[in-house]
C-alpha cells in the first residue's frame, strides 16, 4: 500500500514529527495518572508548537501541527487495533 496522499497535505519537513508525537503518546498512555483523553490534546498542542517553532507564526504551521498529530494518533490506533486482533486470533485458535 502506497501512501502518496500524505505528500499532498503534510510537508516533508513535518513528517519527522509523526514518530516523535507517536512516542510521546505512547509514553503518556503508560503514565499512571494521565487520563487517556489527554493524550491526543497534548499531541496536538505539541505538534502545533513544534511547527510554529519551525515555520513561524503562520496558519500553515498550525494546520501542519494538527495534521501530524492526527497522523500520529491514527498510527497509534492502527498499531493498537492490529495487535488487539492478533491477540484475539491467537486466543481463538487455542480453544
């Protein structure tokens, strides 16, 4: 599966933020006192802050921050769904 549609929306300089925000989300999800609903908001805030720091105070920077945070959250959901299905599949075959 090729992901060329990302090139139309997310700037190449911003792509590096996706794994960074993904890892921040993983760390936040494993922190005991952090509620799960806080993680995406922190990712959006940090994505916007990082993009504003790189691109300057422009609307494109805010949009890029939101897009990379959304991509990081999407990847987290895809990975989590994949591993949850794998656990269910392995458990069903043992019965």
